[in-house]
C-alpha cells in the first residue's frame, strides 16, 4: 500500500502544514482522522461538532504534544455564524457531519434530508466563495441496489461482476420507491454530490468526494444503555457488540441475507490521509473507499463476530447465538435495504495507490477486544444494579 511520508507527497513534493476545518470531528470517522493527523502529521485541526466525547483524549490535558494543533469548536452547523469564519481561516474543509444511522432514515426522514443536504449547503457555498478546498463525505448508499438484484433469482448473470461491482463513473444509482424512506438518505447524499460537482464545473471549487463502504472499528456509534439511549438502534457493529456483551442472541434482520464489505477504520483513514496530502491527485475525484475482499452476508458477520468475541472474552457463546426478526419489527415501516455492496477500487488505486490490508477476522478481533475492554464491566454493573421501585 502506498503511504505518504511525513514530509513529501506521492510525487515527491514537500507537504506544508495545513489548517483543516473538520466538521463532524467528534464522530466515529472524525475521531480516527483527528488521531491520525495529531499523531502522524504537523497539520492543525479546527474540530467542529456538537459533541467531543470521542476526541476528549486528544483535547486534554494541555501537555499533549499536539495541544497547540487542535482546537474544539462546539457548534451546530445548522445555525451558527462562526462556521464561515472557520472555513475562511482554513486551507481545507473536511465535512463529515450527517445523520447516517439507518434506524433514523424512516423514523426521522425530515431530519435525515435536512442533515445530509440542506445543512451541507452553506459548507459547500463558503468553500466555493472563498476558494477553499473541500473533502466531502458521501456514502456507498448512493449506488442503491445492484443491477443484478433485478434479475431472476436463477439468472447466471447474477454471478457476473458487471451486474454488481459498483464503479464511481459508470454504475447507475438505483433507489426504491419514495415510501421506502431509507433512500431519502441516499438521495440527499446524491444531490449534494451533484451540487458539489456543479460548483466544481461552474465555479472552480476544488473538491474530493468520499464514498465509504461500511468502515468499522472502535468508537463506532454507541452501546445502548451505556453511552447512548437504551432504546437506540446503532449500526450493525454496535448492535451485534451490544448483543454479545449482554449475552443475547444477535438479531438478523430479514434473515441476514444482505451482503456487505467491511473495511477497517485504520485502513480507510490512511486513504483520507493520502487525499489530504495529495490534492493534485485527489481534486475533482469521487473515491470508493472499502475492502472488496471482506464480503460477507450479515448472517456470516454475526457468526464470525460470535466466534471472535468468544476468543477475546474467554466466554463460551450462548446456545442460540442468532434470532431472526423482520425489518418492520426492527426498523419500522419504510425500511428497505441495499442487497450487495462491492466497491470497484480502480480509481483510488490509480490516483493514490491505496489498497486496504486488514482481513475481516483481524479487524473484528481488534475491534471486539476494544469493545470488551471498554464496555464489559459497565454492562455487568448495569445488569447488577437493582431496578428503582
Ligand atoms: N461509517 C461509515 O461506514 C460510513 C459509511 C458511509 C458514509 N459515511 C459518512 O461519513 C460521515 C461520517 O460518518 P460517521 O460514521 O463518522 O458518523 P458519526 O455519526 O459517528 O459522525 C457524524 C458527526 O457529525 C456530527 N454532526 C451531525 N450534525 C451536525 C451538525 N448539525 N453540527 C455539528 N456537528 C454535527 C455528529 O455529532 C457526529 O459526531 C457521514 O457523512 C456519513 O454519512 C460513513
Ligand atoms: O442488529 C442488526 C443491525 C443491522 N442489521 C443489518 O445489517 C446490515 C448493515 O446495517 P448497518 O446498520 O450497519 O447499516 P447499512 O450498511 O445498512 O448502511 C450504512 O452504510 C452506509 C452509511 O452511509 C451509513 O452509515 C449506513 O446507512 C443491514 O442489512 C441491516 O438490516 C441486522 O441484521 N441486525
């Protein structure tokens, strides 16, 4: 895998220290990107978010070696006039802010559309008007369903990669009907991509769009009842971790037949690092960032996580480790799913020489070790606590 050295880019040019306005820096991806930039580079981060729990370890104490290179700005980009000033005094803006949890798409569809489209508009506008570079986080979900999913079940064409590999410049974007509100998220993300592209074409905005394919690792989402609401439904890694920690069966939505490719957050962050430090290679491009070698069905993911968790916790797994639930029961009316997501890697490979390296087993082993170490005791205590009468 190509890596950028501390001082020169992929073309051998010196890398100057940048000031980066990172919006959504307090989230899962933001926390890992901040960590990378503090530990391995000389760049400065203006970290914007409404929360900072996941980056507290980078902000305190003042004696940290990078203390003068990171500032936290607690603000909501929906309604805060400080945003333009922060973008203006940065060289680059990275926009990660979004509602991006499937349980919200059909239960909070307006918030989802506002967050992923309307709230991103000023960010794009300020970057364009002030001639600032933008790296915007979109999603693999903009591809929607695969062409293959519309073929008859027994069609041999379903096995042909031409019908399922997702390519940035040629694959269509296939969404379900309007009442399947999951696609409101994908549609909002697609429209902001189109707007950014148009700003590039008409007004010269220097942009890069990232389409993450299921990045997973430590600090993803929350564990319900411990560091998030007890009734909350996070993304699958945290749902299954929560079930394993509580010794409950893992819930397979609609049989767990959907397929996903999972990439380790630390591999994916390396790709973003390359984009930041190689603007000449990254500007004007849309990049898939995922690991095509780590494909599983959700059922296979559940089985693998059960085995890995038994190994890292030293506890035998429960007798019936999985249970089937319908999507209506689990997510409510209006849910739909992506059938299969395999990223084509040609563009990112050609432009940045990036390839993911961590296998699914290895990334689950390090992630579940973290989950066990971070949450097992808190869960034990919460279960032992007497219920207030
Ligand atoms: N994690 C993945 O695999 C994945 C996959 C596809 C797309 N993405 C995209 O990547 C981006 C980051 O994802 P993540 O997994 O880190 O999600 P996350 O929810 O952990 O992080 C998003 C952060 O944005 C902040 N935020 C949201 N609205 C805000 C606002 N109005 N003002 C200030 N801060 C706000 C949140 O507080 C949160 O900390 C999102 O745009 C998401 O759609 C992620
Ligand atoms: O407990 C659970 C949770 C989830 N699932 C299933 O697991 C699969 C993955 O679900 P996730 O919640 O991780 O989210 P998805 O992969 O569907 O979408 C995500 O990927 C792209 C990003 O833009 C978003 O972060 C999110 O939409 C889905 O098929 C879902 O139905 C279960 O079977 N059981």
